C-alpha cells in the first residue's frame, strides 16, 4: 500500500474508518475487480487480409523480451501465463504454419539483476542462464540482442555463453577499451526467400569491466544501412533502451521495426513512429511478440502488423524442452550436487553444442 493511502487511513476515525473499509470490500467484490477473472491481453487476431488492410502474409518475426532468467509459468490465478516449454510449443505452432517464421530475443533474457550474488545464489542464476541459452539452441532461436542485464555475470561469462549457443549474440555498440566490438553487430537471415536484417543496441551508459557502450543511435543507423546494402528487405533493431528511447532509435536508424526490451511493457498493438513500428513483448515469457510481414498494403512497404500472443501456462508444452527443464530442476533442487558453491574460477559453461533435432530429408 502506498504511503499517501496509509496516511489517509490513519486520519480516519471510528465510524469513518469502518465505512471506508466497507466500501473497499464492496469494490473488491464488484465486477471487473481483481477476483473477476484472468487478466490476459489477447492481441490482434491473425487474418489475411489484416483488419488494417495489409494482404498476402509473407513471414512472421516472433520475439521475446525481458525473460529475466525466468523459465517457470506464473502460478497466480489472474495471470495464468508463461513457461519456457509452453513458449517453445507456441513458437513451434507458428512455424508449422504456411509462411516462414523467424524467432528473436530483444534482450535481458538471462539474468534478473545486473550484479553478482554470493555462494549458491550466484551458482543458481548462472545455471538458469545456461538453461535459457540451451533452450534457445534447442527450439531454434535465430538471434539474441545483448541487454544490460545479460551482462549480469560479467562480460567474460556472457562471451562463454555466446560460444555455447547455436545462435549469434548481437550488439552493435558494446566495445572494449580500444573501440573493438565484443559481439557480432548484425546478421542477415534468409528463410523462404525472405531476407531479414537484425541488429541490436544497448544504452550508452552501460559499462563494466572490459566493456563500454558507444552511441546506440549512431550504431543502429550504421548497421541498418549496412544491412540494406546487403539486400535485407526488412530490418529490425533489437533495442535495450526502453520504450521512450525507442522513438529516437526509430527516427535516427530508419529501421522498419524496433523490438524493445528493458521497460518490460506489453504492446498488444504496435505503435508507429513515422514509417517504423515499435513494440515490446512484456516480461518473463508470458507473451510472444509477433511481427507480421505482408506483401501488400498502403504505401511502399514493408507492410507490417505488430502484436503479442499470450503464452498460456496450461497450454501445450514441447517434449524436448520438458526434458531439458527436468534436468535443470533436478540440479537446482540438489544443494550439494546441483548447485555447489562457486569455485574460484566460476562456473564454466559446457562446450558449444547444437541441441536442435536433425532435419530429416535435408
């Protein structure tokens, strides 16, 4: 309860306080109150043509944001959402559709805090980060933007996780003391004939041992131009600057879409800044962002619709991710064998391995 409310209640006396409490109780029981049912944003229905006029669906760009090291569904009755395996099943369902699908993560995936913990707490959160890296490899994450919180165990550890992953960690403005980039600045993906360019930026105030950040606006503009020169038909920026700064990123970079993280907002319907659409998929894997790429519409294109899809805690799960989670939970539940005190050199990620199932017939 907020301090102003506490002061107001303290000023009431006798009968007035009882009356205020009675009114509050009736409000709790009223239709639309907290107990009235789940609070779930459904997002925009998938349609071709879209309600806004776009037609001829070409591809879908799925994205997650702000997982914060979380992989379990929310157990609260008003938000029955989330779960890493449920998220994987939702991605698989989209990929089984008639058009190509990409999957990106816009940042702050691996850790909830940007500072190290002590003893088993630090070991546990590093195991969680390893789980999320492996789950991305297993389900086929195409690229991950590096966010401020992803550096929560230090740059060296994040680089080890990047070596373990079967997908690229991307950052166009995270540099060393000599100005050299620590990660791949951008990537061009081609699927089903559709060419998608991706870059990623963090805020210029991000710094730590061995790294600092240059201007995210200049870096985004540089990489967007480079990706267009490589033939990208759609260019997105994974922006870890938050919702307010996304406006400036959109205007300076002239990307087609800004997929945000850090502010942890949910965008059931993308907002437009000039010719750029901006959105964020909430936090903790409760929603999956969905950028729909159409072939026709008003203007010169690309023709886009941005929304979010709820990930239901009681929804379908993916068997391979279930097995990965079972092993991780077993280790996390064993304080001796699973999460020992951190040795002087820290916990080392296992060697890089491609966990995705083989594609038959290729």
